[in-house]
C-alpha cells in the first residue's frame, strides 16, 4: 500500500499541448490571471513534442488538445508508459469524442474557452502528490469507445463519494434523478449514488438501449419485464422494482416497440 503523504507544494506544474498559437496563448493568459495554483512549465504543439515534453518534465497536470497535426491527443496518453498526472482535455463542442470524454469522467474544456469552466476544472484537480490511479482505466474507456468497440463492451466511469465506478451499459437497470445526483440500480442488487445529473447520464448512455420514460427516470429496455397500462402506466423491471412512465413520455416509449 502506498502510504506516501500528499505533496506539500501549493502549485501544480502544468504542460499545455495545443497546436493553435492563439488558443495556446489564450489558455496561458487565462491560467496566469485566474488560476494562480498553476505554473506552466512546458509547451508542445505536436504529438511527438508532447510525448517528449511530458516524459521529460513529469508535470502534475496536462492541458491536452484532442486535435494535433500529427495525431490525436488520445495517442499522447497511449505513448506514455506511466500516466501519473491529471489530464484536462480541450476540444470543440461538435467533436466526435465528446461523448467518450463524458463517459470516461475525464475533465474537458470546450472551445472557445470559458473562464468559469477553466477555474472549475482546475479546482477539481486531485491534491498534489496523490496518484491519479483511475487514469489508465479512463483512457481505456476512451480508446474502446472511439475505436468502435461492440456495444456490450461499452464502459463508463461515474464519480461517487468514494471515487469512480466502472460499469458496462448492460449492467444498468434504471436511473433515477435526485437533484444534481442520480441513483443507479444495477444488476446483482447493486445501487450507487453518482454525482452526475440525469441529463448528464442520458448523454452518456447508448440511445438504442435506454429510454427516458419520465422526467426523473431512465430505463434499460432489456431489463423491462412488463408494462402496465394507465394514464402513463408503469414498468416492472428485472430486479422487481417498478418505474413510473409519464403521460408525456408514454407515446415515445411505446413507439420503441412498434
């Protein structure tokens, strides 16, 4: 067991990987002005220079653009033998990998950069000196999703009070909203409270496997045992639980079986 104490430094050593001069300079200025806990120690603008810079400087955090001239930012992580740093991705809103980032629970910033989002992402960095133990697993999720893994191999990482849980889509029976949190009911009588809204969860889940049947409920279509008629009706799930179907969602739900 690693009993090393957290680092006593107050400043995170950061590397910025960004090929666009304007975006890189803007991020430098914003970090310098609004994030005093960040010290920029290195810059890179290609996959190759990123790997070399990170390997040499061993930063605490890397701000990593997804699109680089000689490859994707994801390949930077693949090329590094030890992922002992935090990563904050930078991407365009319409990028194909955005859903993968959400599923992996990795932090990301959308272009054009927003000051509040940047400050919030920096505040969520783990304490200095602590190992980012989940990064390998999160990177695996990114690769499997982006490389077109079969749906039954889809994995997502979700934050709980104790850390992250890694689960397959097909393990999820239902999801219930609880303000800014979501209650997950999984197979084998497992239940978790995750710190993501139901809307966040909906964006991560496979659209052909899940259905929003109520403002507060999402269900896995494969885990429905019975549908009981009513104004909206309700569902009996594979674990014996029941889920209400709202009148407004009833038509869309039934259409999935037409």
